[in-house]
C-alpha cells in the first residue's frame, strides 16, 4: 500500500467513496451531531450541497482515483457579516486510519480556506472525547475557546461537552 496521499476537490462520481467513509462514522454517533440513522440522500445533501461549501477527498493514487480514504468540507461558518470565518468538517474512512489522512486533509483545508480569503477557522462542535481530533487540531494551532457542557449525547459516555475551537488563518 502506498504511503502517498493526494488531496483534491471532490467530483460527483466520488460520492460512493465519500459515503463509504462517512457512513460508519455517522452510524457510530461518537463524533458528529448528525442523526445516527441519517439516510444516504440526507448525508449527501448535508456534506456536498451546502451553500459555499468546498468538498475535498483524500485518495491513494496507487489504488486508483476512486479509492477515497477520507473527506473534508469547508464553508463560511455564518452567512453575511460572519462569512470571513470558515468552518470545516473532516472524516477519515476505515481504509485511511493511521495513515496521516486527517493531517493531509487538515493542511489542504487550511490552505484552501486561506487562499479563498477566509481570515480564520472555527469548529463549532468538536466532541471532547474525540481526543485524536482535539490533539490534531491543537497541533495545527487551534485553541479551545470554550466547552459547552453536556451538549453532545455520546452513545458510550453519555452527555459530554462540545469544544468550540478557533485559529486565525
């Protein structure tokens, strides 16, 4: 298996691979606020069809362009007067775990958001028990501004906090 990871803009034909990455994460219900029983059609709209969203995929070229290892999206955090701050979401699929896919996607998202003119990035809901993600975002310079207590109903840990994280671009 190649260690090379390429991050590129998603294309319509990437959806089946994106869904293979998203579905187990959404079904587990441990890191996202999406309903655990979200339909594929609802997930596709939520991930790919929001106004101003740019969707990226991480692929392993050794396994073909359709070998989606993970996906990310970024978009304005708020409309109008808040549109200079980006928001982003990331999912690494089972085939990408432990290969640096999250780090590659994070770098690409930050570079893309900066190039698109965003001045900062804010994560509105990082589940506090998602320690790998928290460590990754902190390594990229994000700070936890606050934690909203018991704002997330974790299927294993019960009510846990959601971090709001931020960094300038």
